[in-house]
């Protein structure tokens, strides 16, 4: 959470909660802190590449895939054995519980060279109960282009644990996945030619903002004492770097450590519809508006009775349904809300006494009425 961003307290808070909001508002009033360029963006091409592969984990203690429900595990094992010179007779149903089919993922860092080690994550794709104690067999890891860039193999480390007895079971954390530290070996590097176009480099900001781009260009040119940087748009900045590789590395390191003070973030309110949380930053303001809040509930209650005829008559016994409908409405008062700073906005919204879900509707209505001076984002 960035400085100047606080969670909205949906009910009248205690003294401690009000002091917390006041302290955060005081922090929001402080001047913006300078940040290094490496925290605001990165150079084009210098990024990780995702790798993925399909493999088998063996050596499980009866907790592997049930091959009847996961036939691909048996097919994979048959194919692997045939590559090792072992022929499995056709139609053989191998009821093995010590083998599991898994997906293996890893991130290939930039400038990785053949022979370097990578950490891998192994996840079950069948119905294995646990991968604890298993060994991943040689698994090619491929990139988006379909080429193999690493080979994974090794013993799994599973953080989860579980036990069962007498029809009762207990489990801690997930057992269908694990990690292998340094479990993959890089076999191919990703070609990356920085500055191949006459030393031209591109600095890409994490978020598109013209004000930040303008300040970054000014800071870089001021650092080098000449025109080195030029903004292409609100995110991309072109840099005239050296053609020599060693000088280029020094140039990039110097650029990454330049400090820039980004402009204040725009006013924004984030509504999480799943959890009911509401977060707003310090730039949010409220123009004067009147809000009425109240809950309406309709209760329908049905009771069944039996109506019996008089003795010695031809009447029939029937079931009678008695339905009672009541409408209850909590009193809603018209309240004026207004706030020029974060503390006033929080106090104004808390004064409504609404639940988080009600506050979401109220904030949307305030935005539609033009009172809420902020951008609404629903996640």
C-alpha cells in the first residue's frame, strides 16, 4: 500500500482507529519521497521468461495417481520405459500408486547461461494424494516458442503434511505440489542484444504517466549533463547509450540509481466486491452532497393449520395455510457529507453508519452525482 492510501473504516471507529487514520493523513501530507529509477521501471528486454514442462514423479509411498482415473499417467510411464529400452506388453494395466504426473514450471532470468541452476515448482495434474518423498525424472522445460531451455530433475521438497487413521484425517498446507531448489539446469540462453541499434536503449516505466516520464527525462539529462534521454510516450523513454558493452553496463547502472520524485498519484477509490473492502488514497475529496441511508426488509411467514368438520357431517378435513407479510424499514436520515482531505472524507462516510457493501453503492452514487472527486476502480 502506497503512502497516503488508507483503508476505509466502515463503522464509527474507536479512538485508536481515528488516531491511526489521523497519523496516516499526516504521512500523506509529507512531501513525496524520491525513488530510484530501478523502482519505477526497467530496461526493455531485461526480463524473466516463463518455462513449463510435463514430467513424472516416482518413489511415492502409495500416494501417487490412480491410473484408472488418470490414464495419462500410465501412458507417460509406458512411453518413458520404451525410450529406456523396456517394452510393456500392449493392454497391460499397471496399477501403480507410486507414480504421479506433474507440471513443472520455472522462470528463466535474463542473461542466464548454459549450466546455471534454476529453482522449479512441481504441481500434480492427476489425483495424487501427496508428492512427499518423490523424485522428479528428467523433464524438458520449454519456452513459448516450443524450444527447450532447461532440464529439470531432483528430489522434491513438500511443505505440507498429513495423517489419517480410523476414518479421520488431518492435513497441514498443500501436499500436491513442491519445489526443487536448483532443480533445473539451463541448456540454452535467450538471445538479448542490448544497444544493438547504435547503442539505443529503452527504459520502460511500470505505469504510464506523462508527468513521471517528464521528470525522469529531466533527471537523466541533468545527471549526464547532456541530452541523453527523450520520452517516446508516457511509458517509454529512449536512451542514447554507449556502444561498448562495458561502458553500456556502467551507463545502465548509473541510470538505475538516479533518484526521481514522481508526481502525486491521481485520486482513486478501489472497491473489492469479493471481500467488501474499500481503499482510498490521500487525494480523494468529497464535494457537498446529501445522502439518505436505510435498509428495507420484507418478511413472509407461513403457518399451516387443520380444519376439521363437525361430527356426523359430510365435511372433509383440510389443511389451511395462513400467510403473514410484514415490512420493516430502518429509519434513514438525510445527512450532508463533505470532505476536503482524507480524514474528513473518512469521517463523513463513517457518519452514515453503513456496511461495506452499502458504502460501495453510496460511493458509486456519489460518483454519479459528481460529489466524489476520484476514479472508481472495482476489482
